[in-house]
C-alpha cells in the first residue's frame, strides 16, 4: 500500500466511526452502511484533490517476503567476503 492509500483508509475508518457514534448506530447493517458512505466520501475527496485512487496505484512486482529473502541472501554473500557482526542466524 502506498502511504496515501493508508491515510485514505484511516480517514474512511475515522469518518465511519464518527458517524456511528454521532448517529448512535448499533446494528451491523447500520455500521456497514456508515462505512460504505464514508468510503464514498473518502474516494470523492481523493478525486476532488486530484489524487490517485487505490486501484490505480502501481502493483509491486515482488512481495515483501521475496524482498526479505533477497536481502538476507545478499547479507550472507557479503558475510562470506567479510564477516558481519550479526547476532542472529538467518537460515
């Protein structure tokens, strides 16, 4: 997720929470409707501000796990050439 997507999601959740509290919503259906309305408002704000909607952000080519494995492998290769001061085993 891009930082703007994370912030927009937090904004949506906060709007929905405020609406639920303000209107005294107490049913799952009511809460779902509040979240849907808040989501529409958050998306509208993104569009009006000229931002990028979440589904239009680029998709990463590698997962976090793949990147972590590559970095660990790189550290191991570096350690073969010059010992590193690592106190954990990364096998």
